[in-house]
């Protein structure tokens, strides 16, 4: 996607800030965005917000179901277009540079440590021990202060993870294992009657990674979710449902997967398509000399990510950023999983996400 178009488009942070303002009936977040909720009316006192992992608007544009029939707009994800980055923006109501979750892999310069930001394996207490992260207020803290009754609904196996403990501070979490169980949850009085339900649904993203978008397996999962959405929006009268994604997914051919070779003097983190790099630039250019893509100029980095303005942000901020061409990925030393679908870059398929609105 053209960088200017990406930067000028309403994004997922704008969306959650708008939703919180509607819930609280006040300007909790000061907004300067073109985003409009076309089906929302101030008389609507009950809201569902659904985040479907990996359901990019370009991935579903040729389908005909409740999702495409109710899409009212197309907005954009975060940069990089990565799950932990987007989830940070949604749950903290802030851009990645503000909340510090700026990539799939995080590198702490002071500890010389590389950390997966989805599982934080080996650094389980990192987020709670670092004041920069633990002192941030979640949207759930805000809703509690405003006496808004809400629930967070997500897979059971994610509830006690390090990332969930950080993102959902202040939230009552309800776990589910299957789509049938999720359907039953949405018939409970405390779900039907309360003001706000947030649902995180990652299954479609898993199918996209393993089998690719528009594969038979992926289409089956999209169909199952579409049918589920039809059921819950029929049964919950008087509710406004807003649905979007954290990112879209591109399919990557085997010939476009590049293993890079480097030593410990170079640190590579971030994503496989938007690559963060620390180290000697001469050595780095040699490592990436045969990789299709380009290094971002400082002004491009500033516009897409922002720039660190304190020691805490500078501690994990990259010295260089390499953006791969469409359809290509790299495999750094810490990654080897050979999947079909990927994301993290700036192409329309990765960053364009749907704004779907349903009024029941």
C-alpha cells in the first residue's frame, strides 16, 4: 500500500478510541480522524466489538456472506501489521510507539534479549516488571472508571498468558474452547444484557497461516464463523456489533522464502516482512544484498512507526528497518516454521481491514 494512503487512512487505534468514546458518552480520547460509524446511533446502549484475527478486507472481498454484506468501510491495521502490535493498540487505545508493542519480536538492548511478543517465553514477567509497560492504562481500566459493564471473551488457553495479563488488566475474562461453546456464551444473560462485549477470535488466522487464504480449509473456517455471527446478531436484539481484524494475510510461495545468514553482532527482530535490525550497516547491507526489498529512510521510519523520545523506547527501538517486497519473507535465526500465509508488511492484503457494522 502507498505509504501516504496508509498514513491518511483511519486505523484500528482510531476505531477502538471511537468505540470507547461512544460507550462512555464523552471524549475520553481526543480524535482527529475521518472514521465514521455509519450504522451507530446514540440511542444504542449495547455494543459488541469483535476482532477476528487475520480477516483482512482484501482476503474476503470476493466472498458473499454476512461479513461482506455488512462491511461499511475499509480501515488499516498497525505498522507492522502483526497480531501483538494490533492487540496492543486495541487494548491500550494507543499507537504502537506509545505502548511499546512495536513488533512480533521485541529486542531489549539493555538485557541483550530477544523476546517473542505473543508468548514472552523465558520472559514471562517482563511486561509487569518494566514500569514503562506496567504503568500504562488499558481501555478496561478506563471502562471500569466509567462504570461500564463489560466482558472480554477469548480462547481459554490465552487467558493466563503473559500478553493477556498485560493487555486485559482490569477486565473480566470469559474463556471458550469451541465455536459451539462460544455460541452458548453469547446466549448468557450477563452477555446479552451488559453494555459491552469484546470477542477475540483467532481460528481463521491459524487456517490462513497453515493452509493459506482462499484454501478450502480457510474457506470452511470463514463459513463457520459467518454462520456463528448470523446467529448471535439475530438473538441479541437492540445491539450494535462492530467487527474488524488485526491484519490481513498474504500467501507466500516457496521460492520467495529467504534464509539469511548472520552472526550475533547483528540483531534481527520485528517481523519477517518488516524487519528490525541493529548493528553495523555495512555488514547488514551485505546480509540483505540479495533480499527483494529496501531499507526505510529515517523519515519513512518516523512516519510509519514514530521515533523514540525517551530512554525506555530507545531501548527497544530498531536502528534500521528493512521492508520486503510483496510476496517475500525472510527466515532469521530464531524462526524456522514453514507456513503458507504471512503478514507484517505494508501491502493492501496485509494492512487493509474491514469495518463491519451490524445492528440487530
